C-alpha cells in the first residue's frame, strides 16, 4: 500500500500535549519530578490513557504496568508496529526525556485519524514502567521483563530506598495489569527521543538516525570501616569509609578519561552513615555507572574498577561489598528500521546524521525481541536529566514527522511480508 501524499502531523497539538503533561510534577525551574509509580506518575498515566481512548485506541496494561494503546490495522492479525518510551522522570528531570517518545507516538495515531488512514498492520503506543531506574534499580526493568531479560518476579520485587517494591506500588496506584508481559510477536518498534547530548545542535542537524547504543554496567558498592569520634581519633588509626569512597570516585573519573572520548564513568548516588559532622563515617554506599559502545573496552573498565576498589579498601582497612547489578552489551539496531527512519528523513527533507546513543533506552531491550529503530531530535545545549532541559516546537514536529513515515513504512511492509512466498 503506498504512503498517502498528504502525510503530516499536527505539531502544535503535539507541543500542547507536551506542555499539558509537563504540568504534572512541574518543578520551579521548568522541569518535572515524576518518579516511577508515585501518585504523580499515576496522574501522568491516567492522562495518557484518557487521551488514547479519546483517539479511539483500545488500552491494556500488563503485569509490570506497561501500557499499550492499540489502533487497529486493516489486518489486525498482523504483529503491531509499536512506538513508545516512558513517562517517569529523574528527581530533577526535564519535561521531554521519555515523554516526547510517548506523545509523539500518540500524535502519530491522532494524525492517522485525521487522515482517515488505515495501516495494514495495527500500531500501538507503549509506556514502559520505570525506564529511568531512579526510584527502582535497575533502569529499563519493565521493558527488560517484556524482552525476557528479567523474569517477572525479579521485576516486581525491585525495591526503592524505603523498601517499597514495584509490585506493591503498581497495585497501590492501580496499574498492576492482568496482561502477560511480553511473549507476543512485534512487527517493529520505534522510539523517538531527545538526543540528551550536544551533537545534533552543534552540527546543525534536525534528526539523528540512531544506528547503535552504548553498553552499560551499573554497580553498587558498600565500604564498611569503623565509626569513631572525629576529635580524639588519630588520622593514622582511622578506617574512614568515606575516604575510601572518595578515592573510588577519583578512580572512576580517571578510568572514564583513560578510555575517552567515548567512555562515560559516573558516581551518581552516595549514602553516608551515620552522616554526622563529628563522626568518622563507618559505612558508605555508592553507585558507579560505566558506558561505552565497545564491549571489549567496557570489560576493561570493569576490570580496572574491581582492581581499584580492592586496592583502596586494602590500603585503608575497609571491608567492601562489590556488586554489578546491571549490564547490557552495546546494541546495533535493525537495518530495516534504520532504513525506514532514513526514508522518513528523505521524505520530510530534514537535515540529519547517523548517531550512536550515549544513553540507555527501552529500545535497547526491545531490540532483543523485535526489529527496532530510534529517532533523535536535538535538545538545547545538549542538557538532559536537568530541569532546564529544552527542545523546540520545530524539532519536536520534525521528529514526529519522521516517526510517522517510519511507522507507515514498517506497518504496511508487514502485509507484504505475509504475502511473500516462503
């Protein structure tokens, strides 16, 4: 089936939807705080579901709280083409990270309705639970359950720092669905997203055609020393757990710099006990985040971190508990989906470049069970995971236009694949 000539999205409607969703959990600096499975996350989910039902979609929720809004196709037995991302945010997050991919998908559905266009295969818009991993670690856990990377019990048992589990919180906010997680064929998956980096803006490109995604390793480390009085305890007799953590922070930075420019290495969370100004810290819990597009280098970074933690703990006399809690290898996205995004760029006339994602996305896990592609748009100054995160209406419209063309390409190709002789 040929693509209609009047393909277009309503950019102003998309932008207004982004602004309306941003009111839920709005922060003083213009961002959002909408942590996974909080009451604010429920409000965002409820609004999304209402919009989807108003657009004529059938909405279902699986046992991990993943939401699927389905627009039927001409042949509804064909596997769907899914668009999606997430609605949860960082504690000081921006109003586009994740939500842009969800609402761009909704705008594709609304635009198809405007054109009275029926795709051959059904299309769906998905919201994946707890993509950020800010409240419940690891990140992307629910799309990981969908893809078979984690089992359901593991996903539901993830707990926040207060001991509340994902399963408990899903039930509390009313999003513990009854649909099985995954186990069904997906024709293709596309995720639109802000770049979260500066490359597109610096080079003056409107669209990033994402070809690959960096691998990641997440760690949780606890150093245990000895609490003691800050005054009478001589420096040479101290077993200062915070000193050990500080030295690891420096080592993490050195490892990241050593394997630059593509390596990223971050300590982003630290808890100090007893956290009193005149007590030597006896226990420190902290996290490490390593990323690189080359799995061999990512493994080398892992080895150096382990050696540094052992050395530092030994020098100070600390006990250490070292756990890698999350790992996935670098991802290469499906050639047919990447080609569909490129076709969308050609048809819309936007400037573009191929790009590797430095951040993790639900698309990384979906790529294990479905042909997958991503569309990037610029964000101003490359800033993300920050309340001042910003893009423009023009960029958001452009990305949605490309997404629409890519979805049409794959949704209509599903029928041709079925008709093709074996």
